C-alpha cells in the first residue's frame, strides 16, 4: 500500500456514531496507536490459534463419532458453507455497524469450540461447523478492516505483520493440540480450556481496537459482493489462496511420491513452506514501504513461480525443500497486500471490500485441491502441479492493474 503521509488515503478520524469528540482525539495519540496495533495483532493471533485448535483434533472428533471418510467430508462442507455465507454478510455488517462492534460480537464464535467436541451426531457437528465458520469469517473481515485502519493511522504498511501473527497463532494452536492429544486429554476438555483462554485474551484486546470512521451507513447492502474495481485484487487473492491450498493438501505428497523422499522429509517440506510464509510476512511491511503494491506483488509472483519451476523441473529432496521455501516466501504477503489495496477502492468501505475479495479468494482455496486431484488422477501429480505455475503466471499478469490508482 502506498504511503499515506499527505492524504494518499482516508485519514483515521472520529469514532462510532455518537462517540465523544475527546475519544476521537485520543484515538490519534501515539500511545493509543501502539495499543491498537498490539490489540489487532492479538486478535489475528487468537483467530489463527482457534482454527488450528479445531484442525489439530479433527482425527479425534472423527473417531469419537465413528465417522467414515465420506461422513467427515460431509461435516467439513459445513466449514465451506459457513465461509460462503459469512464472508459477504460480514462485509455488510462491518459497513453498517463498524469493524470493532462486529469483532466484539463475532468473538463469541470462540465459545463454539466446546460445542464441536460435544456434538452427538454428524448432523449436529455439521450445523455447529457452519456456525463456527460464519463466526470465523466475521472475525476475519473485521480484523482485516482493523488492520487497514491501523495502516492508515500509522501511514505505513502493517498488514504483513498482522498476518504473520495469524500464522504464529496457527502454529501455537496446532502445537497445543498435539501436546493435548499426546497427553491423552479429551477433546472436550481441550476445547473448553482453549475457548476460555482465547476468549479472555480476545476480550481484553477488543477494548483497545480503533474506532471506525463516522461514515457508517445503515443503507449499505447487507451482502458485500464484488464490484468492478475489486476484481483485480480478488483474482490475485484467488490465485494465491488456490496455490496455498495446493501446497497444504498436495505439497507433502508431491515430495513423497514424485521426489521420492522419506515420509519425514515430506513432512519437513510443509514445515519449510510454513516457515517461509511466516518469514515473508514478517519482512513484507518493510519491503512494501519502499515500493508500489503492483511491483511488490510482481516480485512475490516471480519468487513463487521460480520455486514451483524448480520443484517440477528438479524433483529431488533438497531441491524440493529449497523450492518450497521460495514458494512460501512468495505467497506470504500476497493476501495482506491485496486486502490493503482493495480497501483503497474509493467507492467502497474497507469491510465490504475485504469481504468481497475474500469471497473470491476462498473459492480458489476450496476449488484448487480437488482440481489438482482430478488432473493427477488422469495425468499424474507432476503434471497436475503445473497448475500452481499457471496460477502464479496469472497473478503476475494481474499485478499491473494493482499499480494503477483504484
């Protein structure tokens, strides 16, 4: 996102409708900005940890209900359904009520973790996962909107660091889940403890979030759908999230079956990719501050494309690990930069813009892995992974559109 030192984007002023003027002024003090930045980072961390808490115990939840692979797939469609419902709805709610208020209420979804563990049958589990995903989507839109407000207040990029906190939260949640499983802790006890801790931390952070601008409008549409100006960042996010989905679901398998690595090395490949994602997000803000969004994303696309080229052309153990680190670094900051760019669309508020772009991207995230699976079934996994290179090439071609004024 370009620097906003002299009116390059809306200046953060005011608060929710009806707030006192002294709170509006206080919102701009350096100490208030630091507190808000920390609070947004905490919310990103909590959201990443919450979803990883569920993901880490999926096998235990499946075994408790005695679900087959098909039954588990039915339950997991609840997450996709909830996301598709929640993302555009959350954008409309943020436009009407403000990101801070939506985030405070949406944080109640954390209490859904124990309900997942106590679901007595498949239908109940699916329904709870729908509600869980709707709440997660609302938090996702609201926290990214808060990230945009923080960027505007600081007049410099911050979104990469926020998304790095989400990744770190995911690592922490997954590690805690692994320890709980190893210790023999029941899913119900684990999820209850996680919900209590994460809810308390999130509640403490929400008191320091930034107020939204005074231009909230109850007349805005309740569903945030993509407008013409959002298709470029939306397609970039589509390519990035589809590529991330491919790496999540097929990356380790590619190393194991095509590169001929051991099971341990294949698992290490995913870890290397994840570390690259975190490292790239931590470094992204400093790099973004010195270049335009289009040029930054062009470099990200080239880096990820070079990694995929190495992995496909030289399918060996160490080349695969090196390639995965490049892919992780390349994909790391694409989504946060695209969100920041989408939030600059003058005809839309940040919340609906982020929600619309997220909806486009989520389609790619969900559609990519089964698409690759179908190609792999007929033409082989190595050929199927050319899909990733095609995605990165498409993303590179879209980057000039993000260098123009929104």
